[in-house]
């Protein structure tokens, strides 16, 4: 018997749909009775790696050893049998059932073959709850519990299944500060009883607060395992973000006459039943002839900002003006009429109708221009499509369903459409996510061309290299607010570690002084 | 699939590969006819001959078969239009019945109006069906109710009310049938294939098929409707007013059903009989499914359904099987068309 609980060796997992290698020969070791944080940016491959361990994803190659034994894990049931449990970010509970009923679901104590021993169920669940110092009532209905309590139910569910290795996927993302503190207390107790815990997270202070060791992933690769005490937050940020600067794409510094196109003044978005605003007092101006970059880690407001810009998320406070006219209350329809051009982050679910043809996808926002007296002008549409397909060298034809194109080509079609549509400003959200290098470069070149032609380009991206190499000005979001604005000399000298620190919520006060 | 195979598939019977799945289904259905004839009939050869040749043997049977397909075409167009917008209209039967009833009583009331009366009555019938379906669409837009359920429930309720009206206040005292008064003779559509029942409503059905096709694929509104049906989020992203595409397609769908009902009255029955529409809504759904909601494909699909029905009727008259053989074969078709696997035969395999 060794003191490693889990060893994952040389795991490779490629997603067929996008061709992206989510895990590129990854190694991971988890010790017995330790808390390991698995850290990295969005899309670094953390969740994929854990899904492989939990039997939810099948890797192309690699080996897994649990408690010294080589194992094959094909399903979560296999994983449970081996003593591995996972608590997902989204709870998988039946609201109408009681805590005890939820916990035993799938492994019920039985009187005989057909009837459940309800008393035994309650007793067993009660034992688990008391043994680990949880504070939930086994007979309470799950629907009536708070988020933090539901998470406890999920953990109890796993402990009831006698797991020794517990994976938690961003467990604090939905918790308040107090709930987080109490969760950490629970996790420490569990560790002290000899359980091994793996926490997926990208929050630096949490890594420092809870973990014994930290394993850092970046772009599908394992950067390394570190003793938490031996690295500080700044170093962690550096390891997560990567140090290398990609050389900036050649562009002329902006010197044109700059006019304000879009102005956000104290814009807030509050969703019902959610204490913390999703956007809080966001103010900025977007001007012609510049690329304005928005940086932030997922869940910090960029997604909401995108929806607000698209006109699909109403704002609860503040005003937005376009060329001096109030557009705070304009929906997508009105914004499109004003010339909104927007490349969405979700290309397949929002940016295209996969079964419709390329030509039909190309005219969605410009359909008025391609119809006369309510009739579509087929010839014009086809000609328009052919021209754009040519200009952007899309591999495909006008009448193919767009869903049969590759990801990069779908993005080219969307770009072509939105660039043809733009009047004075254009929004790009995660424009190169999942694209290969050549397609990414193409997208970047287009953005710079737009800027040089005098467009106001808004770039929302979680890819720091992209933000830093393209933007003339950068706004950094953390917890729904702008925590820093970088421009000119400051933008040229900023390091990714510093950027990471801003994005992860450190130095907020310093930033306010700058 | 390699290139050579690909080409061979494309050439197969000269039909597009995408229609292969439907052809396979029709083939299995016809095989079912053979099987049933041998099982149920003492003279299977005679049964089969009347089943398959019967509907085509003279103008009377041929005309009646074509006539049976008319309401099917209208109704299947109705199903498809809603479906293209991503909405379900399961209330076709009630919309058809309600439309037919209103068209009949308005025609009776407007007996002296001449051609204007015909048009008014038919339009009123269509609007009746349309309003019924649009109401469900409106409920979905307003309160996110499930239109699949509301159309169905509303249709059943309306059918009962119409049934009462026909048997009660609007019953024709001159006959023993439970039916309304007959529409004026001058309002009736001309017979185009004597001695059969086939009326010029067939022309209307063909015209309407073309109109629906043009609407969907040539107009801006049809484009918006289809995009909304394919991906509502994409439609909204592109600035399409999403609320209206929950209501408008339902109205048009219901109106086509109502029109189908009115056509059945003006072309064939002349009076609205109690429960004359029973089964038409479901058969139309099967027709639309076979045609995969493509207007132009609805015509052959509806003819096929009418053919099965006429064949069964013929076999029943001239041999020893019952009319239920038609229901069984239609059920087989219905069952098979819901299989996505069969539908996908010959089309590109889905990714993932």
C-alpha cells in the first residue's frame, strides 16, 4: 500500500466535435488524506480530466491507478465502486424528495426485493450526517434547502456510498462567503479522517486557504504539482496564465479623430434571488478607431456584458447610449436596426442555425436588404453569399447547411455576416475560442482591419494573449465590476501575472488609485 | 460512405437520397398489406387485386381517391407550417371541424350573396381554425404554456360544442341525418370527374401547396419563420421578433385546417355532419411526417394515404376483408414514421 490514492498517467482526451485536445498527455497524483486543488483558467482541461477519472469521459489513452491497482473506469458507477465520488457544479438532486431519499437514491436499503426500508434509510443517512458534523435534517425536503445545504446533501450522498476520493467541481462558485468557510471546515474534517479531496478551482485565495498541494493545468497540459505553502498567489497566477507573451500583431497606433460611439454609465444587472449583482456600476466609452478589450475570468461579468450588448439581457440600472441616443431599453431587434454587429461566443447555439444553408445564415440580420415587398430576392442572396464565401475563403458552398462546415469555417461565415452588417461598432466575444492558429490569425487580422477602417471594436475574451496583443485599451472585470483600465504605456508594460492578479480579484484597491 | 456508393445512392430510382427513408417506410407499409391479406382473407389474390388495382380501375374510384386526399393535403400543410416554426399543432381536428361548421352556417346564411358569399364563408371558416390555433400560440407567448397540449384540449372542447350545435340549434329538420342545412347549390364546387365525388377543390389544394411552398421559401416572413423554427436563439440574435413567430404560424396552420374543412363541405359533403372530421387530423399528421414537413412532398404522401384508404374500401366491397385493414396499414405507417432511424436512412449521419 502506498500513500497515493490516485495516479493518472499520460491521459489524452480530444473532443471530436471541435478537434480540441482537452487533455494532452496529462499526469496527476493525489495523495491519501490530502486536499489537492486542480487549478487553471477556463478551458485548461481541469473538468475534462476529472470527468475521465469519474468515468464520464473516455480517454483515448492513458492509465489510471486507484489505491495501487490499475483500473478501468467506464462509468460513474464504476467510479463509485472504486470509492471515487464527484460533486458537480450543478446539483443533481430531486427537489421533491427528502434529504434521506435523495441520499439513498440508487443504493437503497431494502426490506426485501420490492420495498425500501425507510427507517434504515433515515438511520443510515443520519449516521453519515452526524459522523461528519453536517447540519442538515435528513427528513427535510431538498427543495426547501439553501444552496450550501444542497451541496452538503451532495457530499453526504457520496459519503453514504463510502467514497474515499471526493472530487468537487468549483464547489464555491455558488456559495456565499460564510457557506464557503463552512464548506472548507467540512473538507478539513474529511481530510483528517483520511479522505482524499480534489477541488477544481481557479480562485487563488481558495487554493491558498484550503489545499495541501496544487496541480496546475494550462491549455490541456499539466504545468506541475506544487506544495501550496511553497508558492505565493502571484506565482500561482503566473503558472495559470503562462508567462510567454505572444508577439503583438503589427498594427498602426491609433491616431484618428476619435468619436464616442457607445457609452455605458453606471450600468448594473441584478437578477432576482441573487444577492450579488452580475454587473455593478459598469461605466466606459467605446470610441471609433480603437479595439477595446474586456478581460475577465468566467463568471465575473463578461457573459452578462455580452448579453447586454446583444440586447438579450435587460439592465436594471444605469444608461447605455449609442451616438448620444439612449438604447438602454432596446432589445435585439431594435439594436440590429441601429446596426449592431456582433460575433457571439456561442457560435453554434446563438450564431447560426445549423440546418439552414450558408446563404440563409448570412442574411439573418440583413434580411430587409434582401427582400422587396416581402419577397426574398433569391439571386441577390446567392450572389451575396458567393461574394462573401470568396472574400473570406470559406471552405463550403452557399447552399450547404452551415452545420456541415468545420468550426473555423462556421466562424468565418459569422464574421463575414457581421462585418458586412457593421456600421460603427462591432462586438466580438471569444472570437477565436476553439479555433486553430490559422483561423485565429485570420480573425485577428480582420479585427485590426476593422479598427484601422475606423470601427469601434469591442473584444470580450478570456484569452489574455488575445486581449494584450490586439487591444488599444483594456478593461478588466472582476466580480461584475471594472477593476482596472489599462492604456498606452501601462498596457505595454503590464505582465500577465499582473493581469491575472487583477482578474482574480487582488489589488482592487491599488487599481482604484491608478 | 465512399464516393461511388454515394453516387449510386443518388441515382437510386432518381429520387433524392433524403427521400429514401420515406420510401422504405412506404414499402414496409405495402408489405403489411400483403401480410394482412394472406392472414385475414380466404381469397388473398382477389383481395390484393382489389386493394392495389381497385382504386385505379375506373374514374369513379380514382376520382374518389383523389377527393379523399384533398382535406389531407390542406391539413398536412397546416401541420407542416406550424412545425416549420417549431410549434406543434395537435388540434387540427377541432380546427377543421370548427372551420367547416362556421363555413357551412355562414354559407347557408349568405345564400343570396353569390360568389361573394362563397368567398366570405370560406374565409370565415379559415379564420375560425386560425383563431383557435393562434389562441394556443398566444398562450404560449404570454405564459409559456405548452401549445401541444392546449391545441389538443381546445380542439376537443370545440368539437363537442360544434357537435352540440349541429345536433341542436343548427340541425336540418328536413333530414334524418345529424347534420346542418345544406349550402346553396350555386355555392357548391363543380364536379370535375363524373361520376366520382372529385371536385375542383383539388385545384385549390394544389394551388395552396404551391402558395405555402412559396411562402416558406420565397418570402421574408417565411424565412423568418423557418429560422425561428430551426433555432429560436439565432432568430432572436438576428433581430427577429420572436413573439410573433409563436402566434403567426399557429394562425396560418389553423387557417389551413379550417380551409381544409370548408373545402370538404363545399366540394363533397355540402352539409356539416356530426363528427365527419374524426380521424382526419391524425392522418394529416402522419402525412406531414412522411413528407417531413415539406409542402411539395405532401402531395404524394397524401395520395399514398388516400390510396390505402380507397384500396381497403375496394377490397372490402369486392372481397372478404373489413375496412379496418386500412386503419392497420395507416397505423403501421404512423408507427414507422416516428422512427428517426428510418427517417435518417440515406441522409448524412449525425455527428457526435
